């Protein structure tokens, strides 16, 4: 039997995922990135990791929107030839 795996966030045990018949098909937990490095339990994944990923996605989307707005505004600057923009 393998040693129980431990969540890098809460230090609790990582649960095994089983088929309806009770056969273990996964026992390595969830990827804890970007919240932490390593593997985590399902609860910490739901509480910490997924919100961190959503926050990263929202920041990236906001950055893309700012870049696009900047490009649009640069196109409207008066007095600059097109090759100097």
C-alpha cells in the first residue's frame, strides 16, 4: 500500500477518487498551481486554487482590454503620420 498523500495547502490527506464499484482510479489530488506548488485536496482546490486561477484570468483579460484601448487611442492621435504611430 502506498503512503497517503498530503495536501500542500492544508496538510490534510488527499482523497482517493473511486469508480461506483469502489476501484481507485486517481489518488494524486489536484494541481495546486497558481496558489501553491504541488498537489492539493479537492476542498483546497475549490476554496483556494480555482479562485486564484479565476483571478489570474480576470487580470489577463483586463490587461488585454487595456492594451486594445491603448492601440485604439494611438490610432486617434492627431498630427502623427501613420508610420510614426
